[in-house]
C-alpha cells in the first residue's frame, strides 16, 4: 500500500508540474526579452512537456515503454524520474531544447520550416 501511495503522489506531482508549473514558467519566460541568463522555452503546452519528460525518462517514445494512458501506468521509479527531470528543467539544469530535439528524433519528426 505504501508504494501505491508513493506512486500516486509522485504522479500527481508530475502532473502538476507538467500541467501547471512548466506551462506557466514557459509563458512567462517567452513573454520577456531574452537575455544570456534566460532563454525562450521551445514548448508551452502541457502535453508537450509530458511527451518530452516521458520520452527522456524512457529513452525513446514513451508509448513503446509504458501502456497508455501513461500517467495511469507509471511505475514508482518512472514517476520519481519524471518528477526529478521536471525539476531539473525548471531549475535550468537540463536543456529543454535538447530534450525536445531528442524526443522528436525518437519519434522521427523534424522541425518544419515555413516559407
């Protein structure tokens, strides 16, 4: 029962970070002028943060490693890893742009260029 509660708590923290905290921080950062200490966040939507975090903790597209819906099927260690990665991104100790590029490459997607 203890592990189930810990898993549930970690999943709730992960969801709060990706649904509320990170989108808010991204929108605030992107509304300010970029400096050498702050940079634009490459994504602002909750589902994008969730994709990036889960792909990077899984080492590939999350849906190849976790049954859908992912947030209901995370193990305790995956939930902990997701929370820790979110916190590292928020603290600018992990580069969200690089994590996003890695996630997209695992999904074989490329940035599109508009002409």
